[in-house]
C-alpha cells in the first residue's frame, strides 16, 4: 500500500490505480521490415528490474487518465510522476 | 427517462444519518478539450465549468461536477418529469456541440443513481471501506471526488457541509445501498 500523486487529482491511495507496464516503449516506424524476433521483442519483452523502473499507470477509479511514474520496485518509493508525452524528469 | 423500477425506494433514517434516492434527476456527461468547447457550454448552460480538479459549480437549475481535465458531469438540481426522455439542455448541447464535433454529450440519467445523504456521520460511514482521505474534503463545500466505496466506483459531491450526493452506477446501487444500510446501523 502506498500513496500515488495523480498529476490530475492529487494524492490518492494505490488501490484507486492500476499499473500498465513499462513506459516509453516506442513502436517501430516500419513494422513490416522487422524480423519475427525483433517484432516479438517489441511486442512481448518487458524489463522486470529490481530497482528504479519507468512505468505507466492509470487512475482507473478516479479521473481515468494515464500517466508515467518512476518507481523503485524494491521499496515502492516513487521518484517522479509525470503526464503522458512529457519527458522523464530523472534518469 | 426509461421505465425501470429503482432498487432503492425507501428513505432510511439512522442516528445522525438520513439517506434517500434523488430521482428522477437529469444527468449528462460532457467531454471536450478545446477552449471554445468550455466557453460554448458556459454560454448555453449559463454556468462556468469548473477548471480546478475535484471541484464543482452550482447554478440556478443545474450543477457541473469536475470528473477529469476534459470531462464533466452536469445534473439538474431539481427533479425532472419522469415521462420525458429528452431534455432542452441536452438538445441544446447536442445541436451546438456534438453535431459540430466540438465535444461529446452522453445522457447518463438512467446509468447513474443519486443517493442523497444528510447528517454528521456520513464520512464515518464512508471511511469504513473507502481509501480516500476525507479530512479536507468534508470541510470544503462543493468538493467532488471519484473514488471507491466497498470496491464500488462512486462520485461523491459534498453539496453542503454534512449534505452529500453520492452517484453510483445503477447496477451497483442495490449492493451499495445494502452496504450503506448495514454500515449505518453500526456507527
């Protein structure tokens, strides 16, 4: 259980949100030119880091908006929350 | 308004808590991002859509609740004619906004049930199964939040101090009503 600061609604409890997987995955510009392995890499393969991870979350029981979050998966510490389309504030 | 029997057709009076369904109330969800959309809605409804998150504005006949940066719920302050399925406000909005692709208008009159709650024990009851922090909310007249009560999605509108409108999807209303009654007996 932890508090997430929704960029639209403010601080809410985690149970109002849903995680949407890794953030900043860019769709290949020419999917037809990719090999099956490269396409599968884009489609299915996701990082599962123990440490700081860039994730997508949605405020599913609130404003229903998607946003990005930088979270340490080992201790659930949130380093940053930013809107879709914005660049990550920390590296 | 559709012809249906509401699962809530009673008024409950507990110690410092009174609950009843407000019906029929016109409810519309309007969506739009452009500045022109907000100004046009303002002119048509004679009400300013709330820009600030988790707030509402109350006009003479209607109220506007902030749901997200591009979504608001409009509801009538008074009860409407039960046999009427179209409302002048809705027609105005559809003709001037929906038809020129400025935004979307959805009639949710029958989709949401409005429960009016009065009394000093409202937030005690909610806090039994709601993750939202009501400390500031209950002191702020006109505050709005979307959250979960007993795992059911709800919209809570703090209309006046100790007067709350609770909006819940109709299919969940019977279950939530039972839970509220059960919980209210114990506070």
